C-alpha cells in the first residue's frame, strides 16, 4: 500500500502534467489534436481517483467542468 506522501507526490506530478497539457491546448487551440484531449481527460480521471483514495472532498459538480469550463 502506498503512503499518503507517495500519493500526494503522484497527485502533484499529474497536476503539473495537466497544467502543461492545458497550456499546450490553449497554445494550439486553432488546430485539432484529439490525442491531447484524451491526455487531459485521462489526467483528470487519474487525479479524481487519487483524491478519492485520499478521501479529499471534491468540489460540487464535475471536476472536469471546473478545469476545462465545459457546461452541459
């Protein structure tokens, strides 16, 4: 079993990768790059799972909506 510190390190790693991916998406917003979208969704999913493991309360609504600004 992983320690809380190890999980937090993984969370911070995924947050950095997500920030990089979002920055890249904004930079190349005029081009279609579906692989980048999949990377972003995957990172968000991983972050949600790790935060769930740590029993960190997520904000109301979908975390994806808060990060990407998608409205359903």
